[in-house]
C-alpha cells in the first residue's frame, strides 16, 4: 500500500494529523498534486496523510465485478475474493495510523479525517463508527447513502453480496441515526451542479442528521461540479475547519 | 491546437490577459490542474490563456529526432519535416492572441506572458523579440541559454539544423544583449535544487542582463526543484508581479 505524507517545516512538537481519503480513479498522488492543500497545511502546521484508494491487486472476477477493482469504498469486504485484500476500513483506521504514529512526529490525540466523493463516504463512516477518535470530519461531495443508490449498490454487492443489513453498517445515513458520542464537527460541501448528485444522496444524510439531532455544516455551492476545481476552491475552508479543532489543546 | 482559457467572474470591462507557456511533457491541461493559479487570476481579474506545448502531429523522422516531437521550444522550425507544423512562436505571438481577441473580452493593450522551463524560454524570447508587446514577463525555472546547452541543442538541431547563428536568434541570453525597448519587467524563480540547472543556464542569462543593463528580479529558492510543487509555491508571486503592470492604465 502506498500513501503520501505532507510534513510542514519547522515543527517543534508532535503535530496534529489530518487523514485525507480520495475518490474513485485517484491514487495517493492525486490530492497532493491537484488540491493545493499544502498552503493551508503549512499555515496551520498540520501533517497530512493521503493513502491510495484501494489495494492494487487484480482479482480473477467475473465481468460484472470488474468495476469493483480500483475502488474500495473504504469498507471491509466480506465476500470472496474481495475479502482477502479489500479491508480498507481497517487499513485507514488501524494499520495506517499505527504506521504514521511509529514513523512521524504526530500527536495521536489530535487527528481528523476528510475525503472526496467515495473518500468523503470513507471519512464519514470512519468518524461515525469511532466516536471520539477524530476531532472533526469533513467531506467534499461525499457518497452519503450508498445502500439506497442503485449505482453504488452495484459495487457494494461485490464486497458484501446483495445484503441490505451489511450495506447499512457502512452507510453514513444509516449510521448517523444510531450515533452516540461527542460532537462530530461535520463540514460538507457539494457543488450544486454535481452530475453525480443523485448517487451522492446528500439530502438523505441531511434528513438523518436532523432527525438524530446531529449538527453539521452543509454547503451547496452554485456553479460547481464534482471535480478538482471544486476541491481546490473550497479546500481552504476545510483546513480552517479542521485547524479550529486540531489546534485546541 | 488546443488551449485553455480562465475567465474571472463578474468582469465589467475588457480584462488584461496573461499567456502561460508550459514545459515539456505538459499540455493545455497541466497548468490549470496543478498550479493553483486560479485563486490569483480571480483575485486580480486577469484572463489566463495556456496553450498546448506543441503541435500533436506524429512526423516520420529518424530515431535521433523522435525526442523533438512532443516539444516545440516555442520557436519557428526551419528544417523539414518540422518546419510545416512546428511554428509555435508564430502561434503563440500572432495566431493565438488573434483568436483570443476575437472571442474573449480582453484588453489588447494589457498583455503579459509567463512560462515554466521550456515555456519560460518561450516567454522570455517572446518578450525579447517583441519590445513593448508585453507589459511584463516571468518565468519559473526557464531554459535561458539553449544554444550553449548540449542537451537542449539536441532538440534545437532538429528544428534548425546544426546552425549556431539561427539558434542564437531563439536564445534569451543572446537576445538580451541586443534588446532595445521599454522595460521588460522580468521576474524569474529557480529552485536551488533544480536537477536541470546545468541545462537551464540561468547564470549566463544573469550575466547577459547585467552586461546589457537590463533589470530583472531573479530569485533562487533553497530546497525547491523543477516540478509543480515549486510552481504552486511561487505562483502567487508571479501573479502579484504581473498584476502590478497589467492593472496600470
């Protein structure tokens, strides 16, 4: 597994760490090349870790499952042959932080998580399934309710089989209903002109948050779509958001 | 030929235009995806045009000339078969500005030019060969003296033959010696750790500027190399520079 790490200059003490999860078709290179986050990570003194989006194994699968390769949804697959390698949730929440803590000067009590699209989904489920682990969570155009989206289900079926109960355990909109724990400090942006908005199902997530009494700052931005121009435009707001919580003692 | 155009929102009158020339292996997409210039172009109200780096024709050439394809050095080639398509100097200085002026709301008296690496060379020769045409010129890690660099000559030979006299007509360090015209307003950044610095020959350009009494702001930046992280770090300074001259009436 590959990942990228950004370390601000002149760190004098263990620094907070922000995990960034990318979307489909990306790698550990994409966010560091296209988002312009470095200016803000440097400004706020935050170490930033961005893993590759999935295991790079080619599995011997039928045609209808080929699409699931090169993705991951940041879940732990249970169906063969995916279950062996596609354990990205455990990787992102356990193995990778452990590697980071052993090798970089991070403050393990100060971590946050964010992501884009499929990675926004990964960030949200990670925060929702681990109350208190992350000080804040943010997402750009996140997949919010994949168990109810026909397109997302095509992939999830590969990892889980056609099993609603399991899918719902990895679905932010479902998870938020049962969330118990400290404030999540959620920030979300989505482009009003996002061509994938029917798949993202942000409205379902908003409703579920309201019903559960979970606060979230959700911003729909006119004129923006799903891509990296959208990300690079709003990246500063996500760093301001995380810095606010990561820099508290 | 493809090119990208960035247009700031809410322009109320014809806007200044900044041409950006990219380096080898780039296209009209690279600068707009990786540099983060949009923030500054929006801030200063500058239209930004970034053409592809060369004609996308595949010529039937011998092995030793294959490398010249996918490049251009922003010159007008004289040797066959390059001379037919590889007229990038004329394209950048005449054809493209004419297309831009006919199709976008630009102020034709307010234009500047910048570039990276091979594109920095293109920007400098364009400014030096057209006194008064550009209000300012800037370059990140520009190729400054290709007629004296063995590696650069390998490519220039394809376009010109092994002819020093012609090469020198397309070489900033040679052109600066004879420059007569208004202030060029040159800004240059180069990484101290640029692996190509022996090919770039910035020192020769600095000497030639001093000898000719041409003012130039030249900045060598410790810890930076030749790539897009270097560009995205210093891009703001280049926009501040051009804005200063483009916004004067």
